[in-house]
C-alpha cells in the first residue's frame, strides 16, 4: 500500500504560479511512474504530467512550456511547478503513483483555483 500526501493547492490570479507537492510513503525502489492528473468541474480526469523512474517526462499539450514536473527520489516526492496559470487550469489535482507491480495509487486531490 502506498500513501500519498498532496499539498500546495490554493487560489491564484491568472498569470501566477503554484507548486504542488506529493510525498509517497513507499520506498523509491518500488515506484515506477509518478505524476499529476486533474479534473475540472463537469469534466473527466485528464493527464497533466508524468515522470518515470528513469526521468522521462510526458506533458499534456495544454501545459507544455508552463508546467514542470520534478521528481526527488530520495524523498519519494514529486512536484508540479505551475507557471503562467490560466483560468482553464482550475480543477482538483490528483497525485498518481505506479509501482513496478502495476498497481496504481491516487492521492485525495488538492484544489487549484485560478481567477481571471
């Protein structure tokens, strides 16, 4: 079982920045991919960014050039640096971790609200 603790959400004006953090309880050697998904009101959950144990990253087209995913394996933590935020970035952001056995774990989510 992997416990995920997210932090860093909040209210920010358009053009501002936020940094999300997600700390995983599991030993780093068992974790494969870490990432962030988000769900806007009335919409399906969508991928924001992921990073593998080897450091390969994947971003949604809508956030490329604005968001950066960072992984600190020593701390079992993944960060999402969000710059130039837009109102359409508003939603609940969920941390996701995949272990090498294939099991996927989700955090409880942290709310990001971007005002225009």
